[in-house]
């Protein structure tokens, strides 16, 4: 890392995993490695330190030495996880959901680099999602925090409902693969089987 502003990698490990029978889905194996370890590797390649954002009582043992922070606002979904990550980090945050086994470190680095180069408040990868980008695989600066807090206070809990209120840039992820593959998330046992079939490619 160079002398740029500090950046914390935040593993977003919230949610009740209702489609996964309530199990801690990030602890499942994809290609012989836990999903959370794959996510941590992607973040470590682009960040200065790591935190885990989780409310699970066992989270402290998931990755030894990595601090765990709980939600400041409980029960508000992924937006609450982003809020906790940004509010607890020393500087900017690279956030990545813990059910995303195929996001490469090079893409996370590109988000950080482009945010710095273009003076952005947020940097998100373009995708085929309903929003056109991935809010839980993104770089967020401290300027995002008051905007998120206003949305939480207003009851607007969409993870992708507020980025237009800050200087947000989009980064093309296609140099690192098909966005549909990169941003595949494991939300069910069927998804886990698909992820394992893809991991050998």
C-alpha cells in the first residue's frame, strides 16, 4: 500500500440466512475454502486492515485476530451493516458481503484506486442487478455516513437507495470476468452447489 488514506475491508456478515435454514452461510465451503476466507482474501489484497460486521455470538472465532463490530442500528438489514462498517472504520471502507465467493482482489483494488483518482465519495462496480450496480461490493468514504443515517431515520432501508446523493462513480468489472459470475451470491443450498461447480473453472 502507498501513502493514500487508510482503507478498512469490511466483511458484511449480517442477515438471518432464512433461505439457508438460518445457518452461517459464509462458513460454508466453496472450492475447499470457506466463503468468508475467500472474501477476506479479496479484501486483504486491497485494504490496510479488516473488520467483520456481524451480530452472531460466535463471530469472534470466525477469523482469529480480525475484530468484530456489531450493528449500531439493529434490524435494519444490509444498510445497517454498511452504516456500522463506515462508522467504526478509521477511514474509508471497502465492503463485501460474506456470501460472495468469486469477487477478485483486483476488482476491490480498482474500486479503491478509482475512488482516489476521481475524488469520489463512493465507488461501485456496475452489474446486471436491478440497480445496475452492487451496493454490497463497494468503496465508501466517510461522506456517505450522514446520508445513510438520514435514510435509516426515514425508514428507507434500501442498500442501493441513497448512492445518488453522494458523488458515486461506477467501475466496469468486465476486465475481471463476467459480472454475473463475479457477483454470484450463495443464498441457498442450491446456490452453494452451483458455486462449487463454478469454483473449478
